[in-house]
């Protein structure tokens, strides 16, 4: 299974990855904001138009202040809660690794947003027919034997792509070779059953904005339990809408029949 390893200690904050993601996925630019306290300009958060974001923080590392950069994007969970929550299978875990979504199936119900432990999926608020969007791990490129666009664009190899087991071993090796240079944890290796996007850092992951206390076990069973009534609700909603439509049509038919039987007096009758 394919995966990505993102090493925050190698990131220089150039945001080539952000731009490559927009270029490859044909995503429009959006209004950026100036973060005066930190002195940079960036979209505020992930959005339907921004599937990956480099976050900037000036933090104390080994007794001196350093810029530390984190990359936000979908984690491509091994057992994705988003796909379990989706009542119409618009999100799908592929055997190659990426969790892809099928916009033609999406109802816009947003259950995937509620289920995702990393708060990744975004809603197309700007669209008259809104759907969910998120990073696809460039599944089209991966299927063609290419690496994701963001990994290809990174000039420092802060993002590498490969087999998940190889990358997990490489991450452990980097910590082993340089124990003072890393937090001793590969984020994503075990969280929520393991993910296909793993991170290394030299500051606690909470300081990069990552949830620090996620369980190791998959959340799929919890989500399945919570979602059990949903198909019945959807079926019930369908029946209710069908019944309303039948009643409305029946009333229109009856009104038309009544009008045919008793024609209304016209205003242009002879005087
Ligand atoms: S990070 Fe969220 S959106 Fe991405 S695969 Fe996991 S549950 Fe789904
Ligand atoms: S893997 Fe592809 S879709 Fe995901 S952040 Fe990188 S470039 Fe964007
Ligand atoms: S391209 Fe690489 S070095 Fe530049 S911001 Fe992205 S991850 Fe960091």
C-alpha cells in the first residue's frame, strides 16, 4: 500500500507543495490573509479550494527559536471513518492507499465531516450544488505510477512517497539515527488504526495543530454503530417525500377535474 512520509524538520516553508496541489488538481486561488503576529500570508485553513496547507509557527527548539512548518492534508486512513460514515459510498478506500471520493454520488449530507477524526473534509459552500472535497493523494497520478504532485514539487524531500511499510521503517530509522532531532513518535503510524500519511517532527505534534490524543484503534466500529439508523432515516425520508409528492399531484389532478366540470364565468361575457 502506498503512503507519504512528511518530515517537518526538512520543510523550509516554501509552499511549493501547496501550489503544486492547486496546479495539478485545477483548484482556484483564494483570498489569503496576513498573519501579522507571524509575518506571513496564507489561506486561513483548508477549504474546498485548498486541499493542503503549510502552517507556520516560531517555536522554541533545543533552547532557541526556530520556524517550524506543518503540512495539513487528508491522512488517507487505513480504515477511514469518513468512508464508513458516507451513506452512499461517495468516499472509498482504494487498495493502492488513497481514500478517493466520487462527487457524482455525494449527497452533501456532511456525515464524513463529522466522522473524520482529523477534521479534513471541506464543503463547497460557494457552490449551488455543494459537495465534499479533500486531498485525493493524487490518486490519478498514483494509478499512473507517479508520485503525488506535492511530493514531486518539494525541493527538500520533506515529503516522500513509497510503500507504507518502507516509509514507516525509514521514519523509525531517522528517529533512531538522530534521537535528539525528533520527537520519538511517528504520527499516523498507529493513530486510528494507522494512516497512509505519516509525519515526523522535532516539536510535539500538538504544536503543529495535530490532535495529540487519538486512540490507536480504528474508529470504524464506533462510526458504524452511530450510522446504523441512517439508511432507515434516508429510506424514511424518501418514502415521506414520495408521499408528499403523490398528495400534491393528486390535489392538482382533482382541482383540474373540478375546473373542467364547472367552467369559471368569464369576464368578457356579452353585456
Ligand atoms: S483523514 Fe479524515 S477524510 Fe482523510 S481518510 Fe481519514 S477520515 Fe477520511
Ligand atoms: S497528495 Fe495530491 S491532492 Fe493531496 S495534498 Fe498532495 S498534491 Fe494535493
Ligand atoms: S514543498 Fe517541501 S519544503 Fe516546501 S513547504 Fe512544502 S513540504 Fe515544505
